[in-house]
């Protein structure tokens, strides 16, 4: 005896139009209503004995009884997990923006220190100071600039000042 269209639709609706064995959904699969306890073994058409399955799961199962059904992914849990990931990505994005802003401010402050110490409008490029910041903290860089500026009477060119400051910073960073 076949299951009526209305009951079939109610079972599909109850199971969210998803195969309860593998989790696949249309249009990738054709859905069937399967008997949990097979009719051949005394099962009936009660909705509690019916389950949505895709054609391949239903045909592969045949008249065997399935005693355990893999739980279908919980849509609410998946949604919550996705919301958590979105929140974490937003926090990361905000933290990165704040870090980038602060790094730019530190670079500007170090360039101001350079200009003040050397009395020079020619200051290290952002990229140079950014590279120094990868292996030294701002205070060490500032100290290196001050030490190098005290030797500026011997450092006539910008390149010489830059090299001497980098060397001083390297020595400070080792110690």
C-alpha cells in the first residue's frame, strides 16, 4: 500500500526536506519516504515510523531495519557557529585596523623624533621604520635615533645617519 501524497508531504516538511541518513537535499537528490521499521517486517505507515530519505539511501537500505540514524546537522547550531565565526572575524578586522592606525602614529612620532634630533627634514621612509618595528620596540628605535644624532657631526649624509642608526639599534636590540 502506498503512502498518500498529503502524508508524504507532511513527512518531508517535518524533516525539512532533507535526507535523514545523509543530509542531502533537493535538487541534488530525489526524496523518498522510508519506513524505519520495514513493512516487510511488520512496520506500518504511522508518521513515527516514516522518515525522509534520498533515493540512494532508501534503495541502498532496502528492507533492512536501521537501528541508529545519524543525526542531521542542527541548523540552529550551524547558524550559531557561523555567527561566532563572523563575530571573531569582525573583532580581528577591528583589531587589525586599530593596530595599523597605531603603527602609523608611531612611525610619524619616530619621524618627528628624527627630524628634531638631526634637525633635518629628510626622515626615514615608513617602510624602513616599519621594518625596524618588526624587530625592535619604539623606545629602542627612539634611543638609537638619539644616540646616532649625538654623532651627527661625523654623519654628514642621510644614508650615513640611517646606517649608523640601524647599527646602533641592532646593538641595543642585542643587549
